C-alpha cells in the first residue's frame, strides 16, 4: 500500500514566489502579492487576447523551454488552457496525470519532480487534491525551475483568480467601488480564496459571500468579506454575481445542505434573482456548471453572462504567467 505523503505548510507562500530581485519565480497564491504585480499580469494577459476568428496570439518567448503539466486531479479547462498557453509561447509540453505517473506506483512526489528536473523540465504546472503540494515542490526544486499552482485542494487556484479579475476589469473597468457577490459552496472553494484575495488587493468596494450555513467559511478566514446566508441580500445591488459549482456528493454527505431542487430554489442564481442586482450586472461561473442547480440555464447563456469570456481569458492569463516566470529564468 502506498504511504500517505505529508507536506509542510508554508507560512510565507507569497514570499516564496519571488526571486531575489523581486521578480515572479513561482505562482502559488494571490494572497500577499503586490497590487502592482497583479495589475501587470492582467495587462500582459490582455495583450494576448485576439478577436474570435483571428489567429491566436503567439510568441517564441518560451522557445527551448519545457513545460510539464502535472495533473494529479482531473481537469479539463485548466489543463487544456495551460497546454495551449505553453504551446502558443513556443514551449515543449509534457502532459502527465495520476493514471500514468509513477507516483501512483508509490514513488514520492519529490522523486518524481527530481526525475523531471533531470530531463531539463523548466516549468511544472501542478494540480493536486492535497494542500501545500505546490509550495512543497517549490521549496525543493532547483533555482532554475518554476512551479505554477493549477489548483490546490480547497486552498488556492491563482490563475483562476487572475482570469476572474481580468474578466471583471474588462467589463467594469475598475475594482474600486464595485460590489461582488459570490454564491455557492464557499467553504470548499479554492476559486473563492484566490479571487477574493485578488479582489481585496485591488480594492474592491464590497465582497459578499453567500452560502447555506453548512457551506460557509470560517468567519476569520476572509475577514474583509461579508458573509450571509440570504441570497437576495447578497445579490441586491451587486455589479458582479458569480455562481460556484455545487459538488453533488456534498448534498448527501453534509448536514444542512438542501437537495438539488431545494438548493436551486434557495440559492440558485436565476434571471429573476438577477433583477435585484445592478442593471448592468455581469454573471460569472468558474465551471464546470451544474445548470439548473447553482445557475439557471437561460441565464448562463444570456447577454449578462461572461462565462465563455472567462474561459477565453484563462488561456491569456496562463500565457502571461508562463511568460513572466520565463523572463525570471532568463535573468537567472
């Protein structure tokens, strides 16, 4: 039987992300990153966007570099967008998952990482269901290797946070004075934790987190946000409304979680409820969507929805992050 690995919790992941000169070496979390750096990454991502039908933006900035996508947890959007992002920057790309990795056979994660280092892999994109895995790897790789967090337990998903921020800025032009409502399973959402910290750093007016009590976070975890279990109060006057995916298995395993029909009635983001929001409110969802549970299908496809734009922005954001750490490598 494979022994369970334990990983040291980093107390300063924000500091761990930066090289000695202050440039970005790893991306593990948005918490603690400077406002200037976040804005620069958003600006760089915007530069990689082209109109639909046009040839996607490309560069050779990572030519000669190798990017390994290490997905020890299933993913479609994040993995595909990192794959496309790296290839559009000219990198060689290696895709691995738990079903084909030696980790499944009992090899420690660091032994696997050291093997990839020996193959001259420069950037490792890591997604794992366990907390602290990306930081654990980042503390132990050679100085010329960069680690990017592609989703860590319920802790962090920084590139998702960045693409959410980019989408909001595209449609609202600012963060100051905005009211953002996020509705759903807050307690178990890595998306919320990254997007919330980014919004706070960029000066959002008010952040409201809406969920049943059983899916609410610890009040001390995100002290800058308003927690409520009343969706109407949460959405009222909001400029941005984001619905989160409800994991169906939690509806049976946790007390206080309503069934699917009851959940939609009490917490589903619908066109009727959106009437309480600001007249020009946008609707977001990190995907994948459970239509008719956390979000009304017609609303997801409505003019208010920017969900497909989030997907588009995901590739651009990951190109910006990959290029930024590539520049740090080049200066090493």
